[in-house]
């Protein structure tokens, strides 16, 4: 396969460590509390943003980015 580099203004790695581990001692926020506008507001519009994640973390982070004042509880309405 051919890899083509891309240029973006912001990369968000929404891969969780889980509450039990943060092996690199990084500043870590639960995706339940993520999406703070300070992360995104400094990026000019329009911007190219790459959000990468596993499980639901990438989806939730994308919603935080795309919808101002998004709250994680809003998706709970879709849970059976």
C-alpha cells in the first residue's frame, strides 16, 4: 500500500488509557469530561482536524469537537 502524508491543524488522539493506567504520565482527561473548548477554540476556522480513537472514544470526541456544549449524557438516550 502507498502511504500519503496529510497535513492537519490539530490531531486528537482519543485513545483512552482507562482509569487503571497512564503508563507515560501524560495529562489525561476522561472522554466523559473531554471536549473542553480550550482544546479547539484556538484552531482557526476552517480547520483540518484529525480525530483518532478506538471504541466509542473517537466518536464521543468528534461530537465534542463538532457540537458546541455537547454533553456525553446526550448519547445515553440511545442506549437500550
